[in-house]
C-alpha cells in the first residue's frame, strides 16, 4: 500500500535523525523515544509532510475533526495516531487514538487515512504560520528596542546631567549653553576682500611660519574680545608698523607664533596675527588662570598709559567687529575686556581702557590680585586642570584673624600657602581668597583643581573668606566681591551660566562658619535654596 511505503520512508528518516533501530516497530515507540519525537526540528516535519499523509499537526481547526482526548493540544504532532504533546517530558500523556491499543501498520483504518490525507497540507501551512508569527514578534521587539534607545539618547542629549538639590557628586555637570562646540574655520583669504586697503596679511608683512602645527583652535562664534597693547613704540607708517610686528613675532622664543590674533597700528591698518581660528598666547598668568582660549586678542601697537589711541584706530576696531558680527564669526552678544584686567604682567593701559568704555559691550572686571602680586611660590609639580565646565562654588573660611588691607592680606595668603606646603599639599588649598576689605587673591585660579573639600575638588571652585565667621557676619564688601568675581567668571566662560553656590559645610564638617552660612542661604544662587528668589 501507499501508506506502507510512506511509513517506511518516515521510519527511515526518524531512524537516521533520532537513532531509532530499524528493527523496532514504528508504531511501538517507547516512552524514551517519545521524548526525542517532541524535539524534532521543523525542517524534519516539513520533509515528513511531503513524504506522508500520515503526519498531522493538530491546530485549532483540525482538532475539531479528532476526538477530544486529554493530552491533545494545539501544535501537537501525531505519528500514526500516536499523539505526542509538544510539552511532553515523558510519555505519560501519550495516548492512542483507538481504545489506547497499539496499531499495526497494516491495520490503519480508511477513516484515519482519510483524515491524514485531508490534513497533510495543513502541516506545512501551520509551520509557516508559526514561523511568520515569530518573525512578527521579533520585528516588534526590535522596533521597541530602537524606539526606547532613540528616546534615551534624545533625553541624554537635551539634558545630559541633572543637578539634584544639593548634589554636586552626581555625573559631571555640563553647561551646554556656555560655549558652542563648533570650531572656527574662517577662510583667511577673504580678509583682503573684506578689508580692502585696510588689512595687512601675514604674507604682506613676511610672517614666519608658526613653530608648531598643533596650535589650539578657537570655538565659535567668538564671544569675547580682549583688547591690549604692545607696550612698545607707536607707529604711524606702514613700513614702521610692519617692522614692529615682525619683531613682536620673534621677541619671545618660547611662543609658537606672534601672541596676538590681530594688531592695529597708528597707520590706520589692521595687521593679521594668528587670525580668527587660532588661540593666541597673550593672557596667561604664572601658575594661574589661562585666558588665551576665551576669545581673540586685538592689540593696539604702542603704549597707551598716557596717550590715547587715535579716533581712526577706534573706528577701525568698530568696523572690524561689526563686519564679523554680520558674518556670524563674532557673537552679537560679545563682550570686550581689557587684557590688563586678566593678566598682571601687562602694562596698565589706563587711557586705552577709558576709550574702551565708549563701546557698549565693554565690561570692567573686578580686580583680582594675581599670584605674582602676592609673591606666591611656584606650584609643586604640574597643576591638575578641570576637565569640565564648573557649575558649583563652595565657600569656606580660613579660621584665622581677618585682614583689612593689601599688606596684611598678602601676609595671610602667603602664610596659608606655606602651611599647605608643610602638610604636603602641592599649593594653597583654595582657588581664591577674599579679605574683609573685598580684596581678592588668586590661589589656584579658575583652571586648576583645588584641595579644599576632598572628593568635591574636581567639580567645584573653592573660595575662602579670610577670617573666622562662626559668630561674626562678614561685611558687605567681602560678600559682594565673592559674588562679583563669580559673575565675571561666568561672563568669561570660566563658570557655568547656571551656577550654584554652597557653603563648605553643606558637604564637609566645617566652613564657612555659622554666621556666614546664614548669609549664603539668602543668596539667589544658593544651591539648597527652597524658596524662589
């Protein structure tokens, strides 16, 4: 019979894949062999279906055509009326379709054969449907993973770090609005076109190539314009000004190139220095804060302590700024600061600074006495730089007597540095010190990590009030000077625009004294403030 031939083929396949012995009757499979049937792969089922009408996958439709028996479930596979559930671990649930009696191959009824014959194609369809179902489920899972991942990345980008009330030990806080991350790539060949008859390029004044090709790039748009002076002779002719510019480039052998980005001569011309794309080397304090990266520096050729710059020079500066504002190279909300407000070892350009006050974007910075001014000893080793924009300031106190004038404050600050060295510190603990008269002294500065509050040092700026303020409230000069230098640092990009101020006792055992702490809690910038300002 045809069914006998098919059963023989089925038996051969099962023998090969499941290790059955040819001598065993296919219809008398033992319980141990039934477990092997359950694990049979889909590809075997498909092949069996093509060989025999005697293989039936029971689904929701075909199960209606068979007697309802315990152990028969959707997806079960029937071999010659021997029912083997998919979830079978033994053959306790296996039943025979006809009175639980074993069937010989020759005794397969016509009715059973008829059922197998009509249902043989359903097996392939059933398998295909199940494969399609799993493909759909897989696609849905992948889609959900992609959506959730994309949403997570989006939320991270728009708010990468969150400052929780009083928490500065969270993930590093980044103020994405403080600086753009784009690098200036202005085409310098456009300068002569933008300023015909007004600009002298590097090629025109025969500039030497920079010593290094790894000069840091400026971020744009440029938000800060530093105005300085060369502090040497003035010039009123192009040939003379060209000679001065060339000498400035070679004057300091430690510099990679001419220190300034541009220079303005008394001849009414602009001289290209490092240009708009490259950081200069014009505003660096010894062991302290580096302002080279905050913007471009434009130097007036000459000494302007007594003699004011010519009006044509100031007009040329205005034209220069307005041109690059229109080109969006310079930010419309830029500020102008004087170089001698940033660096001590520059000659005070008193008259030039007065002239700059006529610019609406000029900002006079609060005076900070640099390390060289209080005769600070050199930092021992190499200072550790902050690797993030700082958005938290801790206020402490020195727990010493107060100082009320420049001389007494310098003595205090120097004594505190010596004490720090005696305790194996690399430098004084705090970034800045503030005296009772409002005088501010640079300690480690805005760029270098302090040693004032252990694990919070890499994430905060530490400012110490000189004195003991456990019971004495500091005067307004001291408090206001702290707030003013913080505001200046924000303008200069050294601190986040969303600054939080804390007392050191918020994160340590002491400081800045109970009386001073009560004052800090009233400041709008206080980090643990619960009431609106």
